């Protein structure tokens, strides 16, 4: 089920994104699903991308492998690549802003860099 324009975005946070980011986003009303909550710890990147696509979530990761998978044409509901040097606060603020943008635009196949 693809997200419609105007629907709130939901982020799927890779296991390397700190849990404080999930907490901060939830505190600000942004939908979040973590790898731990989804019981997907240890899954392959392809499985994460496919799971998030089924759940209509935008993947958030530091992992360059997701960029490669997207470039290879794997279907996805959106990807946000976050450099490792971003602070927790920068991640929360950036993802919060993207949540607003994504609520007004389709995310399927979209890649953003934070």
C-alpha cells in the first residue's frame, strides 16, 4: 500500500541509528519503527529494504549499501542517508523537517541526504 500525498510519513530506523533519535522523533509526533521493534536485527540489507517497503516506511540509515541497492533498482518507499558524523539533535531536526516535506510529496523511490 503506497503512501498518498498528505499521509504522515513513517521512518524505519536502521540498527545503527541511536534509539534517542526514535524517542526524539516520537516526542515530536513523527511515526517511527526501529529494527529492534520490527524484530529484524541481523537481517540482510535487502530484507530491511523490502520489509520497509511492505510497511510503507522510509528507511533511515548510515549504510552506503542501501544507496547501492537503490541504484540497482530495488523497490523502496524512500531512503534517507545520514552521515555518521551527524549528532542526534541534527538527525532529529533533519528528519522532522523531512517528515513535513514527505507528508506533502510521494516518497516511493526517493532518496534524500541529511
